[in-house]
C-alpha cells in the first residue's frame, strides 16, 4: 500500500529528527558539552561503550574525563546511516569515523565505529533509549598541525557557540 503525502512527510521529519539526535551526541562529545551529550538520550537510556555501560550523565562524565586526560583534541563524524522506523520506535546504525589527537601532540588515532541504536519518540522528541558502540578498526599516524588555523576548545568559548559568527581576521587573498 502506497504512503500518503502526510505519511511520507512524517517519515522524513522523523528521520531528520533521529539524525539530528545522533549528530547532537557527536557535537556534544567533541565540545565536552555534558548537557548536549545527555540531550541525545532519554534519562533512563543505557549506553554500552566498550569498558563503560551506564546512563547519559555517567556517559558524559566518563567520555569527557577520558578525553581530557588522554587527548588534546578529537572529532567524531557520522558517515553512513541507516534507520528503520516503526511508529514511536526506531532502530538505527550509524557509522562514525573518529580522530583522536593524543596528549603528546604527535600522534593521532584514527578509527571507525558503529553506533547501534534503539530510539524512541516520547512526546514529540526522538532520543536514544539504548546504544551499543562497536569498534571496526583503529590505527595511528603522525600528527601534523598546519599553521594559521584556529584551534577549537572544549567549552563554550569554542567558535561553534559564537552567535553571530563574525570574522576575526582578514582572509588571505587568492590570486
């Protein structure tokens, strides 16, 4: 049976809300923003993340503590994403490429993970109810930081929070 336009629109809205939720988690992790991390999960959610299993607040504390103790910077990037929506429950698989710059500043760990999620819509909001993180591969390489680029921060002084975003320097002229 074909979907109506309203059903198709609702599916697209739900799918976008689910992707926004998954991206919000990554943005929160990369900025050490515990509130943003927790906002991707229902309060009673469980995250299985390698050596860690627990709820959203404990996950944020564990991840932020590990990253601060061991890394200078990191980034988590969602690539392929699949999602099956059935009413108010969805099952998603999201591939994540991540880079972790070690405290020595000379080494970067690169890896691929998958987030296997059960999400639930409660009220009007999709959030993660259960997550299992799988690591597919990981390797290390020498870090190189190009000159002239600003560095991000792990707090609200990071430019991603700046509103409105304004130029801080004159951009270079290109021939």
